[in-house]
C-alpha cells in the first residue's frame, strides 16, 4: 500500500511521501521526503538563473512587494478559474441583452447595442455567427453615414470609434499571435492590419486591430447586476465597402463565430463564461443574446460538425420532411449563420422539396412577374389551414418543426409564398 500526504499552504514547502514495502514477508517502513520550493523564493530564483542565465532574475518580483502579491493573486485566480470552470453563469451587453430587428431598413439583420472603451461609447452592431471579428467604424476614411437622420427607425446617432480617445485602447502589434495579416507588416511593432471579407458581393471592412474593453453585465442570485469589463480584439474599421455602405451594419459587426478572435472565444479563454452563447428570437423577431448560456438540459440539440479549413458552425441535415413524407437523399451540411434571413438549400435538394410541397398543397400556383419567389399560390383563408407541415431532421434524429413555412402578401392576403430558397451550400 502506498499513501501520500501533501500539505499545501502559501509557506508550506514540504511534501512527505510514506511508502510501506513488504520484503520476503517482513514489513519495513521507509520515509522519503521532497522539498517544495516557492516559485518566487531566492532558491527558485537561483535555480532559474543557473539554468537560463539572468533572463528570469531580472524580472523577479521583490518579496512582499506589490508586484509580488499581484503575481500571487493572478496565479490564484487562474487556478480558481480552472477549478470552477468560469466566473459567471452568463454575461450580456451592459446596455441590455435585447436584440433588435429593423427589417429591410437595415438589411434584415439582428442588432444589439454594446459599449466599448474608456470612456465607453455605444455602438449598434449586427450579430453575425458566420464571422469572427468585432469591428466598428473608426477614424473613418470610408464609412456609412452615422447620423440618425439617415435612418428613420433610430432615435440617436450612431458612433465612430477612435483609439486615441480611449484610455484602455492598445494597438495589437504585428508580432501578436492573433495577428493573421502579419505578413503584410513592415515591422512587427506596427499595428496589425485586417481585412474582413463577407459573402455579399464586394462587401468588406478593413483597418487595424486594437485590444479594448467591452462592457458587459451579469445578474447574481440576488438579482444584483454586476458590471464586467472584458478584454477583446476590436477592428478599427477605417474603410468599408459594398453592403456596409448601403445600409447593412452601418455601426459595425460583432462576429460570433468559433475563431480565436471572436467575442465568445475570448470571453471563454479569459475564464469569464463557458465557451457558448445563445441567440433567441420570438415570432416578432425581437430577442436576446447571452454569452455562456448553454440552454435548458431538456431542449433538443444537434452537434456542430468539424469541417477542415472552415471556421464556422456547421450542422448535418439528414432529412427534409413535407407533411408525413421524409424525402430520401436530402442530406447535406449547412452553415448556421445569424446574418442570413432565409434557409438556403443545394439546388437539387430544393427542387425535390418544392416539387413535393407543390403536390401536397391544396392551392392554385400562380406566376408573379419579377418576383424572386418561383412558388407562389392563390388560396382562400380556408385553404391556408391545409398547408403541409415542414420539418428538418438533423443528426441524432433531432427534429425541428418549421412554424411558418409560408408568408402572405400583405397587399393581397390571398397570395402566399413557399418560404424556400436555393443556393450553394457545402
């Protein structure tokens, strides 16, 4: 039998190992001792210096100095985070967890207000699970209009960020491991440049990266709101193009993807919350965002798929069901993207779905000139009650019922459209 006894306190340096060995039927007790050396003691300093020269000796904190206790505190906090998993159950933007939707006025995207920097400045950012970078208009060369007079639904002007006006802003140098464009730097000390390209034609944001504070909040068990300042990587978006000049995300984008520089990833790496977030919307398109939220244990879920070379959220679709019929050969992998308004299918699969829908629907198909939608129907209010159900079946047989598979023309309620689009998906 081997027994270990360990005494762990700040000044404890002794570990005793007791081993009881049996030799030829005779028992003998042997005691082994090992000395533990405090990481900032003179003995430890001497050992490091003897191994690596003066590299560590020069930065060694003086015992009982403010720097000494600060390093001890940092180490304690790191160890506690490893033990507890995260400091908060969930976090949300300091202005509130509410998400906003403005329809066509702001390109059908979901938005939320966030506060950045010191003193803090508010930004209305689009929420995009299909990208990673958080960027805002900054020291603008080419940006969208920011005055509320350009946007009828807004009651306040949008903001422009400037690193020079924030006490907590620090340039991210080209030497930083999160600088992906370091190959374009003339010096490793200069600010890291970035260029973010999006699926919409010629839509980009470019500038340089800074480390900055994002203001968040958490609610305790006693309903008390705690304020949290989290370090994030922020894109100083000096020049935008394409849709970002035409009304989409005029005040910036918060990338929620799985990449190393996304806000969810950075919050989890800092030990603030679990590496998860939730975006929930109701039928009126309003909703909320929570960082660290893993949802209810009783809710259905499907795993994300690891796709080599793609830093995005992929899910596997096994079947698409129209009414009681689940179509064969409708498997594909799809990106979960909060920046897209519709669900898009590979062309061949979409043709199967709409063909089956057309067979089952009890309404007259009509042609509307210049309409984006190819499957439009003229139906009475009674016929609208007989629309076949539409259901997605994911990996692990998780089923998702589509609550509104059609929508009606507001000017002519007798006309409805099959809410299906096709396109290219991996």
